[in-house]
C-alpha cells in the first residue's frame, strides 16, 4: 500500500471513531419522570335502561313538578 492510502485510512478510522463517540453521547440519559398521581374519582350508579317515572306511566296523573332546591336555598 502506498503511504498516502495508509494515512487516509488512519484519518478515516479516527473520524469514524470520533463520530461514534459523539453519537453515543457522553452522559447516560436522564431517568424518566415518575407518572402523575391518579386523579380522585367518584363512583356513579348508572341505570342500565330508561327508568319509567310516574308522569310517563300515568300521563293524566296529577304529579307535582320537581323543585330546584339549589335555587330555593340561595333565595
């Protein structure tokens, strides 16, 4: 091999080694953040089917309307 090819090969190997070292990073990656705490939830009871109210079972019945208690308490 000619001398210029050997020098070129040494320079190429050195450049490849430096590139590999830079690509791997010098420091280990930071540990992942812990997951956030679970949100507070409330259990809710849900009807599987529609519930019949007296007004729908007996359309001619004299059923009083529901009163919004929150508005009555504020007044």
